[in-house]
């Protein structure tokens, strides 16, 4: 019970500072998690319940949402945490891996964008299966990455401005 309360407190920030790193990191993760939920909804809707308008709207926002989150992490969060940790090589290696995963997810997102547009224009059962596979690949990768960052980086973002 006490462990649950501690974990819950770690997932929220109650300070008043709008520039608080933890608050911005939580917002960043929340935006990516919402995107994953949308992508999963599209994958689950294939092929018969696919809503073209909804799919295209998600495709349109996809790369922008991901890049905004990655930009925050790479230009603000990671440098602050590296500084705070004192630049140990093991930590720098983890940060490099996370950046590499960002690059992979952005590449994957570009493919999802094209496949959603293609399917909305002239989808077939075969392309539905391919789109479903690509969507699941992207949101499963992103969820794994977010979970790692939550476990590993979120505790470090406390009291770090
Ligand atoms: Fe990340």
C-alpha cells in the first residue's frame, strides 16, 4: 500500500513551477502514450471498422507529436540529467541508445503515415494486415521506450531544473 502511494507520487508533480523538468517530462510521456492509444485503436479497427477521417487525422499529427517530444528530451531533458549525473560513461551510453531509438521511431512513424494514407485511399485486406503490423510495431516500440524512461529517467528528473 505504502509502496503504491510512493509510486503514484513519483508519477505526478504538484509544484507550481511551469518550467519544472519533471512536469514537462510527464507531459511529454503523456502525449506519446495518448498517441500510442490512438494507434492501437486504429490497429484494432482494421479492416472493417477503420475510420478514414480519424486515421488520417492521427497520421497528420503523428510525426509532429513524436518530434516535439523527442526534441524536448534530446535538447532539454537528457542534457540536464547527464549534467546532474556527472557525465558517467554508462549513463551517456544509455542516453545514446535512447536517442537511437528515437531515430528508429521517427523512421517507423513516417512509414505509418504513408501506410495510413494509402489504406484510406484504397485499402485491401492485404494492406490492412500490413498496416496493422506496422502500427503495432510502432506503438509497442514506443511503449517499451516510454516504460524504460519512466523507470530509469523519471526518478532522476525530480528536483532537477
Ligand atoms: Fe524518449
